């Protein structure tokens, strides 16, 4: 089976970096995948391209700069025909909006994946783009949501009367083999700021919805009870200057450190004593799975699809979104109670192996793909 995977761009984010384990699992399952980013190569993240290269993925870039580019659809049609694919799998909004009609013109069936939870505050062009993507995706063979929370949020926003029959849930997963537990590398731990005290790692793109500012606001309360604790912010993004200013204003420059973007995340997790995910808006964050697979306990906000990715009280402690004191209390609880932290970490590793392996992921996706190829589009022939 051949699948052409479309995505808006190869930026630094969860949806993009998931393509690497997807490609590896697909290859092992006998599915050949081709990858195309619609946007110009200049919009891609060098780190994401490095991750993809390690998975032997050689993506192509179509160079589309805007949705209304009049050349986009015919060029995409040509790429689909050239790929000789059986199914087109579109991720993210522009890929769906262009991919569904382009695939229809070539007689291919489409599968569309939404990676987010609907944001009520979307307005203007952003809201219009999302609505258009939903309408186009709903004409595809199957619309995949990566958590129940995601699917329900889109139903409430766009199909309040009933759940469409072609909307389904398939959880994203990771290549667990890449995230084996083990001892911390002292060099990596030192690079993250860990010394003799406990090290908390917050892996996230530095933007508002990841709740990084919330963690910074909570950190003085953590330090009151765990004076040697260090918070390592692993990632980069648009809010970095503002977050650095906040750290300086709170006098936290020695205990909240900016570790930058890293491509050795398994080693980063193994260097941590605890992983923090304080998102204020989130779907099902893959960092939850990665941390669990490396046998690290998690503190996370109870928002979006996060409660589906952990077992509250067994593999993680969840706190209500935006609750600074609850965040600090949860972190301190697990930093002080090493036995409980160890039990949670071990339970998390078992949980992720049961629920979120790449093999389970590709098994479910293969069922979706086979269903698509078994029902040819009316009025179209499949042409190479």
C-alpha cells in the first residue's frame, strides 16, 4: 500500500515530529509513505527535518505560499498522480482544504487528521480557515481526531446536532523503542542545569498555549519548599524574549533555565527527575507518552486530551488549568516523595506500552486506509 502524506509545513511542533515514528512504523508494516509539505522549504524547521532524516524520510516541498494560490491545486494534482499512491492522508488545515479536492480529481480517497482541540477564541481568518478545513475534511473518507476531547470539541463547534459517521478517533503514538528508560547522562543533565538538586523538565514550544508562564509564576512556591530545584525549559518559540524577561523580573535566572531546542529528547527525559506539562490549551501531548516511555513521572494540567494520555493519580498528577498553587503543590509532592514518583514512573511505562505504541497506531491507521481503498469514489477512476 502507498500513502501520500500531506502536511502544511515541516515546522517544529507535535504534528510534524510525529511523522518520523509514523514513517518508521508504516515501513515495518509494509506501508510505503511519501511526504509532501505544501509550504516552501524555507518555512521548515531544521530540527524537524533532522528528526525526519534520522527516520529516513526525505520530504518534498510544494512551495505554496497561500491557500488561494491559483497554481496550488493543479500542482498538487500532479504530485498525487506522480506518487502513484492509493490514499492521500492530509494533516492540518491547508493540507485538508487542498488535499481533498486534489485527491478527488485523481480518483484517490482521502483521510484527514485533526491534531487540535477547537479554540473558542478563534476569530477572523483563523476561524474561517478552520471552518473551511472541517467542511472539506468531512467530504473525505474518514476524519481522524487524535483524542476523544478533540473530536467532541469539533462536534460541538461544527456538528452540534450529531456526530458524523465518518469521524473517528485514532490516538497518536510514538516509537517506544526510541524512549527506553535508563540512567541519566551526566553531561546532558549538566547542560539542562541539573546539579545536586532535583531537575524538572518542561518540554514545549515557547508559545502562550503551552502554559510556560504559568510554570514560571509557580516556581517561587516550589523553591520555598525545594530550594535546589531547577526548571529546564526545553524548546524555542515566539515567546522566548517575554519569558526570559519574566524569569528575570521574578529573580529566577539561576533556577529557571532556557535549554533551547534539542533533538536528543530521550536523553533529556532520562536526565529529568520529573516532567511538567502545564498547557492551558492542548490536545493529547506526545510529550506525555515520551516521558512515560522513559519511565519519568509527570505533572500536567487537566485540559483537552491530556487526561486521556495519563492515568491521574497512577502515572501522573493532574491539576486544574491555570491553578498556579496546584501546579506547585503537585511538583513539590513528587519531588519530595521519591518512592511515589518511582511507582508512577513505572506505571506510566506499562501504560504507554499498552496504549500508545507505534505498532498499535499503524494497525489502526491501516484499517482506515484499507477501508478507504475498498470503497472507490463514484464517478472517478484511479489513474496513475
